[in-house]
C-alpha cells in the first residue's frame, strides 16, 4: 500500500513539475515578454497621468504601485534570463 501511494505521489509530482517548466518556457518566450512589457509601459504611463492630474488620489496611486511592482520584477527577470541566454553560448 505504501509503495502504491509513493508511485502516485511521484507521478503527480512529475506532472506538476513538467507543467511548471512548460509555463516558464512560455512566459520567458517572445510573446510573454512582449505582453509584460506592454502592460508595464501602459501602467507606468497611466500612473504618470494620474500623478499629473489635479484629481489624483493616494488610493489610486497605491493601487497602481501594487500592480506595477510585480510586473517590474517579472520584466527585469525576463531581461536577465534573455541576456543569460545570449551570453551563455559564448562562454
């Protein structure tokens, strides 16, 4: 019985890790990186427009910051991975 449960757990673990690898490969590809960049630029420009507006609110700016920060992290990691892919074959 223990052996059967460990096989089921190993199968679940391998299928979960393979889907995570596939998702990472898709996100780090051209379409995912471009989508992140477009969304980040649009949010940053919207934040600047809200800041320049006479009717700005602290809640709106905090909400924009909460959306911008994770995208900025993902964008910078995407850039780092792309640079590492370019530099890695040269080494």
